[in-house]
C-alpha cells in the first residue's frame, strides 16, 4: 500500500469517526485551521496511538503551530524534544522561526532518551532495576520485564523486579521507555532477544595431597634435624668409649734412667 493511499484511508477514517490522526491534523493545518490542528496533535501526543516516526511528525507539525501561534515556551520545549529524538532532522521545510528554534535546541546537544537495565544479586535474589536519561517530557513511563530461566515474565513500570534465585543459573530482562502518544522512544533488548545476567558462583580452591612417592619422604624431611642430632650423639659416645679403652690397656712403663 502506497503512502498516499494510506494517508487517504487514515483521513477518511478520522473524518468518519472523529478520531484524531496525523492526516486529520495535516488537513487542518493546510486549511489554516490552526487551533483545531493543535488540538488534534495534542490529543495524539496525549493518548496516541503513535510510533516513533509518527511522533517525530507530530512534534514537527506542533513546532510549526507553536511558532505561528506565538507560544515561545511551548516552542522551545518541543524544539528540545525534537532535537533529542531526531537530531538529524532536516529543518529546511520549517517556517523560519520554527527552524531557528530547532537549530538553537540542537546546538545545546540535548540528551536523547535512553534506558539501562541492570541485574544484581542480593542474598538469594535477583534484583533488576531500570534507569533512564533524557528529557522528562519524552518519558511517560518505563516498562520492563524479567524472568529466571524457564519462568514466566514479571513486569514493572518503574519499581525494581525481585526474583528468587532458587536453582536458576541466570535472569533475563528487557525494557523500554514509552514516550508521548505511546511511542517507544528507547529500549533495552526485547522479549525475543533479552539481556541476561549469569549467576555468580563462589570460587572453590582445591587442596591436593602430595603424590604417594613423595609422601614417604615427608617424615624424613620433617624429622631430619632430630636424626642428625641423634647420629652426632651416638658417634661422640662411641669415640669416647674407644678412647677410654685404649688408655686402660696401656702397660706400665718403667721410669726413665737418671742422667747420672
């Protein structure tokens, strides 16, 4: 289906049901029905349904309207959101005051929306927490889910998810930031390919006994000092005994004759 046919069908549906759509807002804008176009866009960014590309379109049109309606605070806010969400947007088609606001916002390098999920171990529990960065106006809610291997998903909209470890070897998780109109503006993994934290295990140091042939040597090494001392004492006693024996068997020697 071509984009023109899809737009026509979307506009026809909007006209028939009165539901706000981007096509209806574009029609109202082209007819210079500015307050009506703004009301349509604000309804879309409040309740949706929008995806990320359609959110960029809605913010771009609303930027034009805020500039035309002389609403500088709203203009600056939407310019910052648009620059954070789509910094590579080409503003050539914008009216001059809207384009100037976007370029000013882009030069301030606004932080794009982002989500980070971290899993930690606490006692016998896995704890999964989410942190977000970026403009608060682009963060309507934070949704994430976690499960242990083989288990069911547990979901949260901001509070940490706490799961018992039991026999599980890992915990899986994914999440996203939901922005204006229900558009997902940032995500961390997804249900099909979740992130994973593997359970840590205490390191075990094995102590091995010496080989059998070496074990027989240990008593000799350990008692080596005593063996040497004992051998020295025995040797000394034997030498002393032999000396005494030699002295006792010597015959009596006559006195030497006088010199006279």
